[in-house]
C-alpha cells in the first residue's frame, strides 16, 4: 500500500443536455478529514453523497469540494403571476371606491404592470433532475480519483525524503554508539581526572571516597546505552511503517516525537563535545523529517 500526501488538487468538467459544470477539489494538511462543500442553490440535496464519497477515498486532510454550473438559455415560457395580478386588481377596486369618477384602467394597462407577466425557464422533470444528479456524482468520482492519484504521487516523493532522513538518523546513531567518548574506560578516565583536580584544589578538605562514589553515580547517568537502543528501535519501526504504507502519518509523527525525546536525553547526558555535536545533528535531521511526515495522510 502506497503512502499519500494530504495535499492535492483536481479539476474536471462535465455536461448533460444544456447544462455544463466544473468540479474543483483541493486538499491540504489537517488532523482529521474535514470536507467543505460549495454547491449552487438547489443542489444541497447532493451534499451528503458528496461527503460520503470523499470519506470513502480520503482519510485525513482539509478538503474543499466546489461545484460551478452554467445552463444554456432555453425557450422561455410566458406566464401570468397570479399573485401579482390579484394585487393589481385589488388596488384597482380600492381606487374605484375612493375615485368613482376616474375611468377604469385598460386591460393592456393592467397586464403592463411590473410582475404580472413573467418569462420562466421550463422546469426539469423528475427524471431529468435525477439524470443530472447522477452525471454530477459520476464526474465527482472521477475528480476524486485524480485527487487521490496526485496525493499518492506526492506521497511517494515524501516517502523517499523520509527514507533519506531515517538513513541519516541510523548513521548518526551508529556514530554515537561507536564514539570512543561513550566507552566505560573513557568515562572512567575522564571522571578520575576530574576527581584528582578537585582533590588538588581542595587541599584535602574533600573526602576522596565520597568523590569516587559521586563519580560512579555520574558515570552511570552518563551511559546512553538505553537512548541508543531506543533510537535504533524507532528507526526499525519507521522503516516497517514506510514499507507497509497506508494512512500512517499519525504513527510516524508520534515516532518523530519519540526520536526527539531520546535525542534530547542523549545530549543532556553527553559529556563530550563531539558526542553532543552528533546529538545536535540528530535533532536537526529529526526536525526535517517531522516536517515531511506532517504532510502524510
């Protein structure tokens, strides 16, 4: 199963009879799947089906689905607006009662009042509307497939970048493990030198045995074996997730946080400049990797 980015775009046009339309789909990063729909008036009935179709193919991301439509001008039908005509006739009756000497308006004068005559587009029957709705959803399905393809294409590219980062992390972890400064003998010699300096500087006021006990405790705390083991385990886990594919963005983001936690501890325990430098390089690579991971579904 391939990886998918949460970023993508698709645009598809369609037509049926005298109606033409365009679907535009856009998706960006999001914690969950959030679908926002923009439909022309009268087509709100399709929104649940649009949302359902998006949910079947997409797992995460802020998705905007927009539909624009154009209808060719058909043969308009002339009709009388009964409500407007009744209002005009009622006004004429009122005027007759108040102005009995005024001659009544002519028929063409009545029909010439604004709103009495209307030109209306012929309304689609039920079968025509259902056919249009079906065509709209079919075009949406094609647009969704294009969006998914684009997200998968970008997901493959992100996978390659993350693989490079994880290789770098594995290399730096190996360098930290092999570094001479973390060997027990090196730690012992360094602490012994520090204890000797303290004894010389104290003129015998400090207890040598107590200093050696404190040095032993510091040597234990300086051991980064546990952090290295966890870093190696996280490297293995990321490689397995990348090989599995699918919607693994959340799990990868969690592992990136764990990488950062172990690296911070490694840096805090380090008492060698070069080992600390390796830890800082690890932090830099982990931050770069996490930026890429947060684009994944």
